[in-house]
């Protein structure tokens, strides 16, 4: 790949990334009300995506009984407890990640 082709590739990647970041703000600029389906997706997609991630992360571990499976289940239960207590997804994810890493590191 020549230097010019590399520059073009980087420029296209930058423009595509910027367009994907700024386009929603240009489309939904606040002058018109946000469509109902966009509000619905904004409310329901984050928990659905988190559920998919949980299934993906546990799918291979739950089939095998190992020490790591127990650590993952403990961290998952701790995450659920923190989320029920605080109702903050970012804190829940942070506590779950840190607890799993700490459990793996300490055992």
C-alpha cells in the first residue's frame, strides 16, 4: 500500500467515525421531538445488550465446572447485588469487573 493509499484509508476511517458520532446530533437536534421508536430503543437497548453480554460471557464457563466458573458466578452475584442497591449500571459494571479481577488475582 502506497503512502497516498494509507492517507486515504486513514482519512476515510476518520470521516466515517466522525459521521457516526455527529450524525445523530444533526438528525435529532432538538428542534423537533424525538420519534417514539428512538426513545423506545434508548430505554430498552442498554439492558438488552447487557443481557446478551452476560449470556455470552457465561455460556462457555457454565458448561465446565472449574474454579474460574465459581469466581465468575460470585462476581456476577455481587454485580447483581450492587445494581439492585445502587440502580447505576456503570457502578455495577465497575464493581463486577473489579471484583472478578480481584478474585482471580487473589486466588
